[in-house]
């Protein structure tokens, strides 16, 4: 494990540089719009729309960025929006206020606002948004899980949970009982206020039979920040009824952040991701 931590820190500058490069690449053929929905600098959504689509996709992608709930931004992950748009999907990237200044559920509340603002923008552009694939990386995967599984809370915020067709969760802290590494424990300490919040914000505790969706969990086998048990346990709880389409991918040689390379170059994880998305979109599984 100590070797994995060392490898993780060595990979970080390279991945961040690649993210920067990916964000300034040519995005010809893709429109991008920023929608501010709150006063905080991170309270905005980015909406990506492919300008030429021979056959519009049935689903919109809603992606939530990572950063330990305390860092990152939708703009920093714009390359992910471009990736999905190149596949022909309309895309919404959700931004949210940062911990520890803002505690849970502030981040989730902003995710509801991000999604609603993005849907409104796409509809104004003539797009149909009645099916949504929810995706997230790291802390964003955690928020994606809460968004989809807490159906009553979604309704209170004007979101119809029936629009969610599938989840894509990358390196997500989905089971707090398996969040034992120092870095993720510090992140949760900054996010949560008290033991009650820890229970209500734990995605695996939210899984109910009627709320289950097809899920793709991708996790690095050498992840030193979020233990792979998070994805394994959550996948096993979620897969019931969708075994033919749901998948758990353990990328044995990958760590935590370097899995983001799947959005920048063709990897085995890229293929697994695109295959899952096309299968969901083609079959319109709900």
C-alpha cells in the first residue's frame, strides 16, 4: 500500500498536466455554455452540445467532478464534457460549493441545481431531456450515487428520479465502512457534520430495490485513496436485476486519479465505458 501511495503522488503532476492539455484542445463541433445558478464561484453548470448529430442520442449525460469535495471544478473537468459530446451525447457538468466551508448537504443541493439549470438550457435549445445517465469521479461518484438513489430528496428539489437510466461511478467512495485511508477520512471529516450526516450521506445505505439502476463501476486496483472495496460492495448491492448490462471493472495497474486518462486516450476502460453507454442508450433501459 505504501508503494501505491508513492506511485499515486508521482502520477499526479502528469495527470494534472494532461488534464490541462485536454482542456485546451480543439473542441470544434461542440458548443459550450456556462450557467451560473448561485453566488459562489463554483455554483455553475457547463452544458456541452454536439453541433452535428446524425442520430440524436436517447440519453443526456450528467457528470459530477471529483476533488475530495474540497477542490476541483466543472471547468477543470471540461475535457470530460468534450469526450461525451464527441460520442454524440448532450452533456451537463455539475459544479458545487466546496467543503469544509460548506458541509453536506450543500454539495448535493448544488448538484440538483446544476442538473436543473442544465436541463432547462438544453430544452431551450430544442433538446429532449427525459433520460439521463449520471456519472461521476471520486467525490463526484459519491454525489452521483446520492442523486440517483435518494428519490424523495430529488423530488423535493424538482427533479423527477424517473429520468435516471444508469450510473457510471469511477473511483467512488460508495461505502463509508470501507473508507479507511487517511486522505479519504480527512475528506469525509471536512464534508460531514456529525454521525447522523455520515449515515445519511453514505450511498450504499441508500440502495433500495425500487431505486436500482444499471451501474458501471470502474476502480483502480492500486487505488491508495479510495479502497476498491467501495466499488465492489456497492456494485454487488446494486446489480440485482441488471446483471446482463451492469459491470464492475477493476483496472489492476491503475491508481485513483490516473483512471481519468480514459477520457483523454483510448484505454481498456474507455472501451468498457463507451460499450456500456451505447448499450444503455440503444436499449433505453429504465
